C-alpha cells in the first residue's frame, strides 16, 4: 500500500458516515501519546484530554462499540492512565489484554533480558547527556530526547545502534519516532498484528477505526485500510491512513461526533434486532 497525504477528516465525513451506517459494530482503536494525550517532554506527565476521556468512556458503554488502546507504553502504564476501554495492547502489541487475560509474545518475553542489559548500557552511555534518557519498558525500551538538533539526533542514533549491535546480539532492533528511538525485539510484530488480534474480540463484520500519530502506527493503518478507516493525527505527512486530524483536541471532537453516531446506531440496531436472530459471530 503506497503512502499518500491523508485527507482531513472534515472532508471525509460523508465516507465515514456511510461506513458507519453499513455496520452494526465498531472496533475503535486509539494510540495514547499524541492521540489521546498531547506530547510532553516528560512522558510520565502525559495526561489524556478530559474531553477525549469522556467520549471514550461513553463509547465504551455503547453496546455497538468496542474500544481499544494500542500504545508503545507498557500495558500496566497505559492501563493506569485511561479507564473505559476493555481492550489494551501495550509495548506496540507485544502484550495484549482481552477477554479478561493478558498474553505476552513469547519471543519478546525471552529477549527481555537483552532489553534490560541494553538499557543499562545505554543509560551509562547517555549519562552525560542532559537532553536524553532511557525508559525500560521490560519488553521494549525507549530512548527519549528533547533536542531537535540534527547532529544531536545522529549522535543519539549512532550510540544506540552501537550498543544494540554489541549487547543485543542481533536479536534487538530500533526504529525512529517523534523525538524517540524505539528499541524492540527483532521479530515481525507490531501494532498491525495487535489490531488483528483485537479483531478476534468483535464480530467479524465490524468496522475498524484506528487513530494514531507516529511511524509505529503505520503498520496498524495498513492492517485497517481500506476496509476500515485509518486516521493520522498531526501535521500533513505521507501515511497509509486515509484521513487526518490536526491534534488530540481534534481527536476529542471527532470522538464526540462518533459518540452521537454510535448512539443513533445503537437505537437502530435494537429496533432491527426485535424478532431477528443475529447472524454475526465472535471468534
């Protein structure tokens, strides 16, 4: 799937509304940082917008909608920051909560010791950097940076790669994000795979809507489009998403719009279900 510049959601509302009208069930997947919560220098201080939380909690109580958070944060971290969703994927999908239980990717579990060793080495390497620090998320890690200087970015990238080459034994890799480098097991798994797993918790004909802001969300957009709706959050940029919102504040407004549509769909489904057995199945 090629990358084009997504069209603003306001111009996509007729298409989105039509897709919503053609389904009885929606799986709404949301990234956290940069989507529900504005990006901040200190990730521990990230807080979702109250208006977005209100909309998500209302949507989560609607029988026609299942809400999910798909985040690069650890599962425990992101769960502690948001109530309402019944489905969670942490560490870019390496740990998933669904149906009352948590599953962890077995290879990621085995390589967590390599992640831990890499974090120790990187923390020592960046000890003299006042604009860079390392977050150990057990299954993955994040190198955070404040500086936007190209030279500084390259230095941080080079040091990170050197440590991973030496400590990771070829079984760890890294990817770039917004002011971060994400360290993860070198396995073919990401947010797109997480969305595919979460799909098993909803009826097979559900419409999947995914909102995210970073490069790690591109695999999820690819998994969702074109049958579902991928929405990039942030500045215009090439993406596998078909639609775009400017900011977390715009996300909150869209969620409230979706909430009103879901309420109408719920009432319609209840009317249609009278005297008619459901033909849909959940795996």
